[in-house]
């Protein structure tokens, strides 16, 4: 069984990449991901202008994070020194870069290629700060930026998109036309953690990037959609916590995945653990190659308009023991569930088969053909 794959023309030992962020901020942090077995590591975003680390800058809510970080606080020259210190072994370094104009992108791209980057990830739509706001809605601008990078270097380019930018087929095709081989999706979502209603102040001092497990469903849908309308290779990013999430992304058409917040929350050990568990799953399921499962779940997705309306209705199962839990009565907005003889009862004429009672309590309900 092999996890080897090819991404942007790079032969990777596995499809597990480490995403751009402060866990890839310098040589020693990048080395930790390489030593943990990552197929490739994406650096924190490198720009001509250095980023400022405001304090505090990371806020946590269950399994998700809100961050107010823009790009690397190291200057290009410092990155040159860091590169000298990295032992790439059999891994690869993808430099995430940002520029305020096509000529700046071209300059930074050339620099990182000379430093030894194996590929470039263009970060064009981070939701933090005001600088990116106008770029990501305009396919022509994106085309110019991407083309500037493609023309300047001989290494492959992937473009990292926000959720908003990923929804546009004209943006995806402008990236393809500009010569990029990949799309990495998604970047953080623009978000606010909440408001302290007593002090009447925002919990965060500025808009931040929302990341972690709660964004996974959004990113999975984005990758599935992109897989169906672009020929670019895809790197899935968003809420990847374990090997099962890796499989979900690959089954929906991603060639590689990138882990971000989960490393911040759990440490670099998560990388080797995920690789081992992924390997075991593939062996247990008799796959010889990770690529055998690429995109396999896409055929189970059909357009909404093509889904036949089945005559399904809810039925109460014998397993219902807690009649007082009342979850089923409360969630049925069709008034189809009532309490009779101390048990829930479905009024068939009112049940529209929405399925929510089964989701609320699979012990008590099932959907059956009428
Ligand atoms: C603290 C933090 C810093 C980040 N910095 C960058 C960055 O410099 N460049 C970039 O392209 N993405 C950056 N990201 C976004 C991640 O690479 C990734 O796209 C996002 O976190 C979604 O993945 P996740 O849900 O697994 O965290 C950052 C995310 C976090 C949480």
C-alpha cells in the first residue's frame, strides 16, 4: 500500500501537507512538520512588508479558532537564512507568498524560488486587514497576479482561495488560464467571535479568520464544487482533525489536504498520527494506492433538482424509553408527533418525512416507505 501521490508535478510521499500559518513560521517550526512526516510544508505567508503580531491574536471557541494574523513577521532576507537551516529530507517546501501588485508578486516569487522553494502558494484572499478586499472579487485582477507569478518562476503555482472566491467559476477559470496548476481551498472565513453583552464590546478588537472543525462542512462543499468545475489539482483545507477528515476531502476530489488549526491546538504529533491511521485504514480496506479513492464520493452527489421525492414517513421504534425527553415533539414543526399512552406517536397524515426526528433521536424513530 502506498500513500505516494503527485501534486503540482511534485512527487509527494503522502498527501498530508501542513498549511500556511505560524506553525510554519521559521526553520525550526517547519522542521518539526518535516520530521513528523508531512508530504510537504507550506510556509507562513511571506511578503515584502513584514507582518505585525498584535497581542492577543488567537481566540478559541471549542474546536475552532479566530485569528488576527496577517503574514510572516520575518523579512525576505531573514527567510533566506531560515531556508539554509531546513533539512527537507524527502519532504517539500511550498512558499506561501503575498504581494500588493503583480510586480511585487513576481519579485517575491523569484526570491523564494532562489531560496529553494519547490512550489508557490499564492495567498490572495486572506480575510484579515483591508489589503485583500478588492482583489478576490475580480477575476481579471486575479489573472494578472497569478500570471505574474507563473511567468517569473519555473516552479509550480497553487492559488489559495477564500470561501467567497472559491464559489466563482470565473475566478477558477481565470486561475487556470493564468497557468496555475492548483487551487488550495479554503482560507479562513472572515468572522467575529461574539459580543460581550454586558460591556457591549466585541470580543475581538478587529475582524479575524475563523478556522477549525466548524468550517469543515463549508470547505468540503467547496472542494466538491471545485472538483466539478476546474481542472486544477485541489488541496483541501479546513477543519481537518484526523485521518477520517483526510479521507473525506480526498473522496470529494482533493489531491492533497492541509492541516492548520489542529496542529496549533494539538501539536505536530498529530501529523504522524494522521499518516499512520490513514495508512492503516487503506490497508484494512484493501487499497493499494491512496489515489484509488480520489473523488469516489462525487458520484453520490446529485443536483437538487434530480432528487426524486420519495414517499417516506417517520415511524416510532420500540426503543423509545425516555418519553419525557420531548425532543421529538419540540422539533416537529409539522405537529406530526404527539404524546399518546405515554409514548410518542406519529400522525402519518401530518408527517412530511423531513427526517429531523430521526436525526434528533435515532433510537426512537426511523423513516419508512409508505
Ligand atoms: C493562527 C493562524 C494563522 C494563519 N496564517 C496564515 C497565513 O499566514 N497564510 C495563509 O495562507 N493562511 C493562514 N492561515 C489559514 C490556514 O492556513 C488555513 O487555511 C485555515 O486555518 C483553515 O484550516 P483549518 O480549519 O484546518 O485551520 C492561518 C490560520 C490560523 C489559525
